[in-house]
């Protein structure tokens, strides 16, 4: 059995900005409305459920709360140097130098802030937040950069 949560329909959505170093257009700071989706593959348990939707939605919302209305910066980039200096964060990317208030920034342990990497990040966070029961066989996370384009990651458990 497969469970599906559609972030656009459930308002599991966040609005944040990013840039992709060395990309022609996307190297300029810009924003997206991101929609986050989830699929679970598993067996129906004795209560008739694969897993409680409420628990899954709560966890996804907890994760995106940390990202919403933030400047997302890559903490592990080979080309963008991100440094916390007091209450400011600087990001140097090629000839570009950005400085942001620390409270407006979230630094993620990723090498780039792409939909692909955000899907990976959210999947890892889901596995730490939720104790997935034994009847779950696979989990998938999708992240859309606006409606109609996104990246999915699946993991067998
Ligand atoms: Zn973008």
C-alpha cells in the first residue's frame, strides 16, 4: 500500500530564497514557493493504517518551519564560502559577496541549495524526527520549486 501527501493541497509549503553558484541565471539571489510531498510504502497494520497522516504532516511542518522565510545557504559548498561573523553571515561565491543578518539565514549541511538536495535534507530530517514502524518499507520526499517542477528522492528501509 502506498500513502501520498501532496504539499500543495495540504499547505506544506515554504517560501525562501537561495542561489546556485556558477549557474547562469540561478546564481542570482532569488526565491521560490516550495511544496513538499511525501510517499510511504508499507503494509497496513492491525489498526487499518500504514501510518497516521497527522504524525507525518506534523513532522514535515516542523522541518519546513526552520526553512520558511529564510535565506538558505549551503554549509558544505566547494564554491561558496559561508562564514558566521557575530550576528551576520557572509557568503562569498566567485566575485559575489553577500552579507545577511544571522537570524534571517539557515545554513544547511549541503553543497548546494537545489530542490534535489532539499529533498535529501528533508528525508534525512524525517528519519530522525519520526520513528518509522517496521511495516514501512520505503519513504519518498518530493520538493517542488514552484508548481510543476521538482525533485524526488526514495529510500528503501
Ligand atoms: Zn531557484
